[in-house]
């Protein structure tokens, strides 16, 4: 297949593009990082430098394409609402509409962050009602993007991989490393918190399955095994040679302080990202597991990387 991958210079998009090339597909990747684009070219990906928000015509990108994996997004716990709308909602809507007009398959990468404010925490299915309240601007924008994609391209597959990690991660692991090295991360719960993560190769595998055997609708994606967050943080602290998170501070107290910092940041003309966000605190203190029945039955998904193997891999890579 001839496949376009957006966000190909990003973490997940880059792995998707390379894996598709290895599987024999003809891949074109778009992104903004020229250095990473050159590396993609060396891996056999045809790279086109492009900011999807730019006014340049994008429709020509779809000429001759059989499918699109839309991995480009503003993925952050902090930012301006207008930027989230432009990068996540508007771009996704335009791309989905263009794919639908041309009969091009579309796999849209979303996030289970849309579930965070629902109150559902165990084996959350895709049928869980979400909105109108969300716990972050990011989650809200990604749900609006999903709605726009469904409206424009009803045959699109929408994937919700939880906590994508692995070699090259620029979000989850670096944030945890910074927090531990600062020695300012307290232990926020007295009991363990179990969640699920998704190795980047598992997320890329799910995207390939959705592309090669189209099935419309939403699909949860994880490694399929729970991960104890605080035990993982202890392992990471030991690997870094820094103290484990201590002392215990009640999570509601820290979340309240984070909300205050967010409010102060909003008052600043530049709206700088605070050192702590309420949604970031909730990720460490609230368990969540996803129901994978649909992705297993409809796409035949099974993780290609076990979480034990994946987490050992990233811990070994920590400098």
C-alpha cells in the first residue's frame, strides 16, 4: 500500500512510518523536524517537510495514496486552547474530509485521556459516554477531533493508545526523570496505583492492523497488562541513583496546589507551563485499565512487546 503518515518526525509517527516500510509499504511521511526527516529518508521513508497548519494546499499529499495514518497532534498537558483547536481539531477535520472525498483509508490516532473525567476506571470500554466535561484542554480537543473525523469520514478507524512509551519517548519518561532528579516528587498515595501503558511498537502494530484490515469506529489500545505506577517510579529512581519519592503528601493537597499554579500561569501574558499540573498529578494517582475486547476481536490485535520487556528496555536506556 501507498501510505501517508502525518507527524512522522514525532515519537509514534516515526515508529509507524519505519515499521510500515519494513512491512513492504511505500511510505510518505510529513513533519516539521528536518533532522528527523533526514533520518526517515535513510530508513526508506519519502519525507516531505510540512506544517499541517500552513495555508499550503494539502490535498496533493493524498494523490495516489491508499491510506493515511494521522499521528500528528499537539500532545501536551499544557497549552493555549486556540493552538489545541488548530493542531488537533481543525487539521484532523480537514484531513478526514479530504480522505473521505478520495476514498482513502484513514487511521486517526486519538487518546484515552477522553475518559479521564468520566469516573470509569476499570476495563473502560469504547462505549463509555464522554464529555461534555474533560480534565484537560488536550483531552477536550482530541475528543472534538474524533467527532470531526467521525462526521467527515464514518469509515475511519480511531485508536486510543494509553500512555505511549518506549525508546525515543519525549513525554512520559523524560517528565518522570526530571521530577525524580529534582527530588521534589513526594509519594502521593499510600497504596499502589495500577494503570496500563502502550509500548510504541504495540501502538504502531495496532495502527498497521487498522490500516490493512479496515474496521470503522473507536479502538482502545494498551500492552494488555497492568503496571504499578509507584513501583515503576521506585525502579526508575534506583536506576537514576536518586532517592525514591518521599515523604507522603496527600494527592488532593498536591492537586489543589497544581490547580493554583495553573491559575497563576493563566494570568501571565505568556501563559508559561507550570512546574506542576493537576492533570499530571491525576495520572500518578488514579488507576485506569481499558477494555481491549473490541481491538482484539475486530483487528486481531495482540501486543508484540510485553510490558516487562518494554519497561526493562526503557529503564536500561535511561542515562
